[in-house]
C-alpha cells in the first residue's frame, strides 16, 4: 500500500472551476489560487438565500487514542460514499494547524483513498488564513503593550491581562515569558506567554462569524483584560479592531478544494477542540448547505468535546441544526479503552495484543462508545456508528460493537472501509446515514443561555462527562463573579479539557465514574461569544514530542514534498 502522500501525488486533479461548477458555483463566485484551490466570495450567500437547506451531518468519535480513529478519513469517505448513492454532497472541514502537522499527529487531510487534494497545500499554508489570524492577533498584542508604555490612558491593570501572543508552532518554551526587557524604549516589563495560533480567539471568531460586518463587531468585543476598577478593555477601546478586520477580509472567505473522487470540499478555519470549539466555519456550512443535498462536517476529538461544542455553540450562532451524527470507532481503540493493551509513551503498543481478538476487552471499551451515543441522543440527534475497519478486526469483535451500539440507541453500526476503497467502501455507511437523516428532528440544546455560569459548567460536566460534580477553585470563582458583573453571564460555555478522556484526567479511559472536575480558571472570549473554563492542567500551547513528525518531512531531488504523513 502506498503512503498517503504517494496516493495523493499520484492522483489526477480536476481544475477547481470544474469542482465549483459541479455544485452550481459560478465563475464570478471564485477567487482562484492556482488551478486547484479557490476562495468563494461571500456575495454568493445573497444569491442562494432562498434555496432549501440540504441535510446536515456531523461526524464525531469516541474518546481518541494515540492509535488514531480515522475521523477525518470517515468524514471525507462518507461524503464520497453519499455521492456514490446519488446524493450531491459537500464536505466541510477545518484547516490543520502546523503545530500538529510537524508535531505528534502529522497530516490531517484524511488518509489512504479518502483524502482531500492537494494534500500538501491542505496541510501547509493553503491560502494563508492561519497566518492572517496570527498577524491580526499579534497586532492587538502590540497595540496593548504600546498603550501600556505610552501612558496607559485606559487604566489597564497589567495583572488582569489575558491576551497572549500566538505562533502556529508547538513550542512549549514560549508558554511563559517576560517581555519588555532592555530599558524603557522596549516597553514595560511584564509576564506573558504564547498560545498556538489556532487557540487564538481570532481563529474562533473566524469560525463563528457570519460576515464582514459581524466579524468587525466580534473583533471589537475581544477583551484583553480589565481596568483597575474592573471594567473590560476591548480591541475597540485600543482602536485596533478595524485594522484586525482589514487583515481578515480575505481569510473570511471559505476555501474550496476537492477529494480524491473530485467531490467538493470546503476547508475553512481551524480552532482547536480541546481549547476552542473545534469546528470549521459557519460560513462554509451556510454556503454548502444551499448547494448540497448533504453537507458532511466534522467536530474535533470525541462527542464530549467538539460535538458538544458544535451543538451548543456553533449551532446557536449558525441557526443550522444537524439531521444526524456519525460516531467513529475502531476495534483496536475500544480494545484499548477496555484494558486489552496499553499505549506507553516512548514505547508504543504491544502489536500482538493489539491485533489479537479480545471480544471481552472490546465489549468493556464500548462503555466509552455508549456514553458518546448518549451524549448525542441527549440533544435529540439520531446516531450512526461507523466502525473504521482494520485488517486485524475479527467478526466477533465487530458484532460486539454492533450489539452494544444498537442497545445504546444508535440507529445502526456499520463497517467502513473508505481508507482502503474510497467511496465504494462507505456505501453501506452512507445508506445508514441517509436513513437516519430522514427521521424527524428533535434537536435541543443542553442548557439555556440565561442559566448562571456555574450551573452551565456543572451541567456539561455531569451530563456530558458523567462527573459527580465540579470543584471551582478560587481563581475560577473570582472569574465567575467578574464575568457576571461585566455582562458575560449569558454566553455559552466552551470547556477546555483533555481530549484523551471523558474526564479531565487523561489517564482515565473507558467511561470513568466517581470523579469531580476541577475548574482552575475561566477566561472570556467575548468576541467569539463564549466563556472557556480550564479543566485540570489544560494548556493553550502544545509541545513537540521527542521525535517530531517534522523530522520525516523533506524535499526530494525533484522538489517534491516527502514524508508528510
């Protein structure tokens, strides 16, 4: 079997104008970036506003393991498979951060015969949107430090500042730094730090905005800290919001690419799911849902993180609601959740144990899958389980997953072979999703916005994670009081927690019980429109592993990229 990048480089792509034409986009709707990428102008929204919406499908997963469950593979493959059964389908996914691309995860354009093309552009700079986000964010940081140096007319309390700088590289040594050293001409010394660019509130705003006017207003509401008397200080107060909007005027337009089978794919925005809300842009979805009979989108990590935020944050702001959800699982990941084997950092896994049938461990691990199904059904969304197939899977293990999934309320549980066979390997999954999506919608939010901040946090922790309760540490309680006083109490909640467990503790696998979630701090993303509590030791700047994925990336003698996944 060829590597992912070899498969992608061997594919014959169609001109992006052909892909656009296949769904009804016109030449004037496009801004070309070469032959295989284009931005779609937002003016198209006016032309298509009267059209009916297609079906809206969200792909999520069990709690991720280091083995990889194939959520993006399934998202792309499902869209291609829906086309195979006669449904005009558009995929909407995020642009990956360069942090994971060169860090632990590697490329994120799918894999095998279920990929987005051009794979190299997708995983690297694409059309520069992430860089635009970083520049806009860091411009605000520069305005802030200049304001402090030049007299601090707004009376900003330096100890209240919440705005870090950003860079799209996993670089742990930048988490905590001191700026302004070297004398008064270099600014006022203070402690600060760096976040990864995709954790920037600007990125979250890009993903949640509905247009140029809206993004300007959201940027204006971004807070950087408070005055000495406790009033929020915004980007508008610093007179930076207009310049930030100018830097994002092209980034706001969704990017159009294609899959290996030439179905259209919007790639736009890239907020992290364990820090921000972890979903691609509202704008891409709003355009796609008018052109496609089906729109298949993807939420980051498991149904306790990205999908919960998709339902309670993104759907609130977009006005769109899902017709069905797909939860991706693998035999080997559920076997790991059930204690069949361990993944030991630096040592990997015992492949013999991983590939030896163990129905008991798989059935035990299905407790995690059952909770994810419960989470989606709690919102009134029909669920189909996609069992992403691997060669070592036994029929007995697959049947155990089917039985557990259906008993938990899933509409169906179907083996998917899209990695190996492309769209042809997902037609049974596509048919199951089509059946589920025809059911009447019973969608509902988990909580009303008018609930107090602490009640909304407790509801997510107890209902979605299965916690016994939460423990608000003093800093978090102070922020609840502050944000309620500042008028942010009615915002939705975006929990920042580990993706490696249903709980706040990454070591707790399966379906943990009997735990209490510590809330150590809460921060406001007033422009994006949510509050984000920090659970446990959650960080906003990842670090590189001992052997980064980037060590494999290079150019060959002909100038071709090699080693990118």
